[in-house]
C-alpha cells in the first residue's frame, strides 16, 4: 500500500514540475514579467507535494512525525494562497484575514506538537538511562 501512495505522490510531483516548466515557457513567450509569478506559485506547490510525500513516508515507516509534515504542508499551501492572492492583485481582505488566521493556527499547532514531541523524547531518554 505504501508503494502505491508513494508512487502516486511522485507522479503528482513530476506532473507539477512538468507543468511548471511548461508554464514558464509559455510565460516567456507571451509576457516575461509573468515568469516570477509562475515560478513562485509552482515552487510553493512543489513544496506542498514534498511535505505530503514526507508525511506519507513517515506514516508508513512508523516514525510518528507525519502530523508535523501535514501541518507544514498546510502552512505551505496557505502561504501559497496568500502570495497568489497578493500577486494577482485580487485583494479580498476577508480572504486574506481568514488565510492569515489559518496560517497562525497552523503555526501554533506545529509549535505545540513539536514541544510535546520534544518532551516525550526527553521522557523516553530518561527511562533508558
């Protein structure tokens, strides 16, 4: 099962990379000023795919940090959406505030989970001694 999920995620990642290259070539021919926007949008999407891939890999190996990768993917995706909204100049302040709130909630959740993971690791190490 893990091989199938990993293969699907790698296919999605490869498709995103190919799409990015295609969009850069199209932007270079039509309006070179669009290239930075295309690169930023797609690089952030690639980061989201990598976070999800790491989460799946961690889940199937049983290391237990897969939730951190999911939260990282959420933070990357929400950051991507904020950047896209700002770059396209379609500023809807309600959307920006909502996405900003999601970003803060994700950061707080990641902080809490990371701190708890450190405490558990400390407790486990103290029992081993």
